[in-house]
């Protein structure tokens, strides 16, 4: 692969995002998954006012 097709392929795979944007997307994805695992389950009884 020459540089131009390789560059086009990288843009296709990354959606034109920079390395920083890709890292931010991965961080957000990981944070969403962890939050779903650690958030408390809904209480059985409703809270009293």
C-alpha cells in the first residue's frame, strides 16, 4: 500500500477523527460501561418526601 491509499483507509476506519478524539470516544465508552455496573439498583420502596 502506498501512502495515499493507506491514508484513505485510516480516515475510513477512524471517521476522520484525530487521535485525541478517538481516545475521548473510548474513554466515554468505558465510563458508560463502568457506570452501568456500579450504579445502585432501584430501591424496592419509593422514597418518602
